[in-house]
């Protein structure tokens, strides 16, 4: 008499999903702008005619309907912050006033978008958050001063 084999249950594996965190902000932005033409929302956001920048034509509709589909936030201020962190500049004069530009952001060359890197955040000098190295330097200076005063 053979006992029936117990069926081994394998743990279920989660389906692989695209990890949105691995796609850089500039790449997501490029994909969003490509989608604007294919999904017919160029009246909301689009590349400039020369392809070297982009314009948000309808900010309220952009933040409400489009931004949450491509990014984790629906807040236009957060989107602007990311643009600033990646070095995009707002055009303040001329025919393209209000548009955003980056030297490595070009509609006709998606590969160059990979050159866009997030800026390192600067910490003001004298700020207590500068880290242990600065605190140690201050302590050494204080110890030297204390030793010399005896």
C-alpha cells in the first residue's frame, strides 16, 4: 500500500512588475511627452516645435489628469521641484516663455536624456546637518584650544 504523495506547494511568486523607481525622472518625462502626441493630449503638454524643450499649456488639467499616470504625485509643485533638481531651466523671455529647457533633453535624441543627472543637494556651511566629519573637526579645534589655555 502506497500512501498518496503529498502535493508539494510552492510559494506563489509575485508577478514581475516594472519598478517605476528604476526609471529616471527625465526618462519618464520623455515618455510622457511622447505619449502626448500618440494619446492626443498635446493641448495640455507638448514638446516645443523645435524639440529642445516642452511647455505645459494647461497646468490644472496636467496635474489632475496626466501627472498621476506617469509619476507618484499629482502636485505640480512637486513636478517643478523635480525639474529643478534635474537642472531644467524655465524660459523667461521670448517666444518660448514659460517652457522648460535642458541641454540634454531633445525630442529627436532619446539616448541623450540618459546624460541628465540629479543635482547633488548642497548643505549650507555651518549647518549642523553637515555630518560627523565637521563635528569632529570642531571638537578637535576645541580640544586644541582648551589644551593651549592651560
